[in-house]
C-alpha cells in the first residue's frame, strides 16, 4: 500500500466514527481486470454501484498465488495507475463452474450489456488467455470463485 492509498484508507477509517472492528480486517489494494481500459471502467462501475460482483479462477487460490477471498475482507479499488477510487467489502463468496454461472450474476458484474451471453463471451476470452499463460486447458467446467461486494467508501 503506497502513501496515497494509506491516506485514502485512513480517511475511510475516520469516516466510521470508531465503529467496532473497523481496523481489524484484511485489506488488499488492487484494480480489476488485466488491462488499463477495463480496469478504469470497472473502477468507475464499482464507484457508481453498477458493478457489485466479480469472479476469478479458483486455480489462483488453490495454488496459493492469491489469498482466498472471505466475507468481510476489504479491497481498496484502484484505477490502473493505482489511484484509489473506492473501498469495497466482500459480502458473499461462492463457487460455480463456468457453465453454471447464472444470468443474475452477469447482471451483478455490471459490465457490457449485463446479459449472460455478453458475460460468457467476455469471460471465456479472459479465462482462455489466463489458462493459456498458465499452461492449463480451458473448459466449461472451469471452477470459478464468485464474489459479491458492496461499496463502503468512495
């Protein structure tokens, strides 16, 4: 966490008026997506309340490359350049195979036209590229971790 991000987080903590437990949560700092355009778009969608969910390959957590998300964890969402745009709290973590992700989740992801078709096409391309980089085979059975969250500060 750089100084700008620490200051942003401290402003969030001060806004809580010393509510219990506010300073004892796991906090990460990160942007969404793997490119500048989409990272900035997602940061805006989150801040506007349009994007309240995300997903990732369970592979990242099984291999220890990333910590498994947990309800109550916080994330300082940044744009591509690392500037904080909001803080979110994870409210739900579930798992589903790629082929089993429901249309309701596509709406919560808030991207594109919010349809399941758009979600499937965009995420198939993304996960295919991720699998290729890791030497994995992509399939409809790819296990995903689905997260829901809410903005707690912006």
